[in-house]
C-alpha cells in the first residue's frame, strides 16, 4: 500500500553554466512527468518577459521517483525557451 508522499517525482535543476558536478537545487515535487520544468518558472509575474514567455530559474532539470530515487528523465531549455528531453547532448 502506498502512503502519502510515496508517489510523485522530485525535480532538481541547475543553470547550464554550473561546473560539471556542481550543486543541484531541489525545485519541488510533481505528480507526473507532463511538465516537470514548470517548477523552474520564476513565480513573480513581473519577471515574465514582454512576449509572454516565462523566465526560467534554471535551464537543466533532472527528475527522480520520490519513492525509489530512480532517475526518471532530464530536460534542458533551448535558446527559444522550449524544453527538450536530454539525450546526452545539447542542440
């Protein structure tokens, strides 16, 4: 039986200019992998750029299962502000 807190995914993020092996920030927990990068949005609406796109606090994220700590995916944001699945290389 699953207990409260056993479901969901933990999201960690960092800026791409962070040195390899650098510190990852815990961004929060999501229930599914539909849009885990939403936790990287700057929540202050004055920080939203003029064209309506979000500003991001990080540009790389990793997601882990909350219950088992197994990796569940990684994403990075491109120069257009679109999140892409990380496949081992950027671009």
